[in-house]
């Protein structure tokens, strides 16, 4: 579970995700090796506010599920 205040590095994208969605993630900067920080989580925990490459993005937690992540300390 992604937590506000934590930073993550993307290790890889799952090969089984839809090609269109994969291209969307890549276009937003969600590429292997990229780092992002979770700024805040919606009250019900579904939406996450993320900063990646100086860009603010809001995504559902399930939309990030195809990413293999590592916590950066």
C-alpha cells in the first residue's frame, strides 16, 4: 500500500497491462527508474496525489497496481 510522504522508484511495468494504458503511463513519466512521491491520499484511500518529474498527477491506487515499486528512503 502506497503511503503519503513516501517516495518510490519504478522497477518495471507489468507486461500484461493493456497497451493503451501502458502508453498512457509512459507518457506521464511512469518509466522504469523514475522516482515519484505520494503527496496525499483521498479520505477513502482510492485516489493518490503524486508528484513525478515535477508534474502533479492524481491516480487511483488500482491504476498503479501494474507497477513494481521499491520504497526509497
